[in-house]
């Protein structure tokens, strides 16, 4: 099925798992995301193909580098829909990279995502999605000791951005604040929980603020049009509260 601004994918292109086929798949995906104003329409099909075929894992270095470089451009785009698409594609791509490729693109992605997560002018949706994506990058980095250490510098500022969003009264979980099927508040709290598990060293110092923010979410009135989103946020907050004693009381620390 076609999407505006995309090229059709011949069935024969998807038939073989060989290296050449994977390079061709990535070349087609590059064409799909070539235009900032068309990438959002192509995103569902692009993500499905990335997840199903995982071409980034085996594609040659030059085409993989062009793909990763294009994702950096999307994150920095003036087009909001392109930035949202870039965030989703970076998360999926990072899971398919080996250490050398991840190291080559980690910092441009991390710095840009951190900037997006702290810019209030961008709105809660883009901020929470960016923070969630950076949390995923830190989780991927934890696979390798050197990447774990080098990525650790972003954890404190990321936690600060997450706490800022969680503590803002305006970030209530309403139906129109949904991001990818998850309310902004629920996404923020879920990201904070994941960060607590991969970077406990920066979470311990903020234990009181985290507990207060999670409790505030749990005590919010429920009902009305945003009831489902509020329930997701409350469930995530309860899970975070339950995890804090174990996370802050010990466990394997993220690189200092």
C-alpha cells in the first residue's frame, strides 16, 4: 500500500535476506524520508520494514552512515512532524547498530534529543517523546562498558527534564495529550522508571522529588474525557513508586 511521497517497494526486493538486499532496502527507506514534509506519511511503513527486516544490522557502512545522518537531520528539522518521525526512527535504528556505529552517531542524537526535551516552546508532546528516546539511547548504551560510561553524562540533565515535565500541573494526562497511544504523563513517568534502572546514580539524589511527583500524579482527580490517559499515568506512577526503594537502595550503578 502506498503512502504520499513514498516509492513502491517491489516484492522481489523483500524476498532475499542477503546483504545486497538489505542495502537496497535501506536505500529505498532513505528515499522515503528524503523530504521533511512527507516523512510523517511514510513513517508507519518505514517503521514496519525496519522492524521486520532489520536492514541497519547488516547494511554496508556507507549506506548505514547516510541513513543515520539523515535521522540527525530529521531531529533538527524545522518541521515538527519530521522531528517526531526522526525521534521514532532513531529509537528503532539504535537497537540495530553495533558498538562502532552506535558510537559514531550517539552524541549527535543524544545532544539533539536532550535539547528538544528541555525546550518548553516545543510543547509537551515533543519534549516527552524526545526524553523517552534519549532514555532508550542510554539503555542501548548500557550494552557496552565504554558507551555506558560516555553516555552517562546526559543522565542528570535528562532526569531534570523528566522531573520538570512530571511536576508541571499543565502536563495532566488528557486525551489530547496522547503520544503514540500513551499519555504525556504516562510516557514521562515510564521514561523516568527506565532511567532509574539504567542510571541509578543520578536518580538517588532526586528520590524525594521523584516520589513527590509520582504521588501527585496518583492523587489527581480522575474521570471525564481523559480518564483512560489518567489511568495509564497513575499506573506508571505507582510502578515508579514501587521501584524507587530497590533502585535507590542499591543495585548495579551506571558509570560514574
